[in-house]
């Protein structure tokens, strides 16, 4: 449709230029030229109706041609998606359960003699498959003192975070909140 309007626009523009050249060539004096241009200008409602009718008929013909084309069956994708895809809510719940298991493993490294009530610590883990600790750091906020933090981090670095049957949820970087 845009192409049809741009074609009509270019025809109208060339028509206007032709009129302007004709008036400039045939009439002297600015006042006389202005009067002739106003007289020659204006809109032809007949031309407008014809242009709209042509455009509408072109669109109708194109739509009919497109609808009459035979529809090909969808192609088989090279990526096969199983019909029984997992339920996203179940997937989320399993991922949450995995995070909770990581937290339970990390809690075994909580310093002995330090009460869990009202104490909070956030631990950042860098892991390699299947669950070996590369590095562990304490993030703020953490209510443990420096000695307690180092004791807990030493224990966490020696801990194996492998969780059987959960490797599809394994991540190399985990942040775990520890609190009582």
C-alpha cells in the first residue's frame, strides 16, 4: 500500500512541476504568476477517488492471491523438542530444592559453639563439577567475627558439594545465605 501511495505521490509531484513550469514560462510578473498558479492548483476529487479505487483493488487482488497459495506443511525442525516438556513450576521447585540442599551442606561448616539464632552469613562459592570447591568468600552482611568467618570458610573449602541426581542444576557460582 505504501508503494502505491509513493507512486501516486511521484505522479502528482511531476504533474505539479509541469504546471509550475508552464505558468512561469507563459506569464510575466509575480502577481500574475500567483493568480495563475492558484487557478491551476487545487485537488481533483475525481482523481482522488480513482487513485483510492486502484489502490483498494490492488490490495484486494494481492490478498486473494496470497490466500489462494497452497499452504505447505510445516518443516521438521532440526531441534527436536519432546512432547512431554517439563513443567516450569516443577522445574522451579526442583531448582529451589537444589539450592536448599546446597545451603544444608554449607550449614555443616557453621563454626562450633557459635549460636545460629540471630546470626546471618552470606557465602559465595566457586565450584567445579561435580561439586568441588575452588574458592569460598564471605559477603556482607555477616554477623560472625573474623576468626569465626575464617574457620567456617576453611571448613567449606574442604566440603564436597556434590548432590547426586541434581547435576542438571549445577552452577559454577552460587551465593548461599546461612542463618539459623
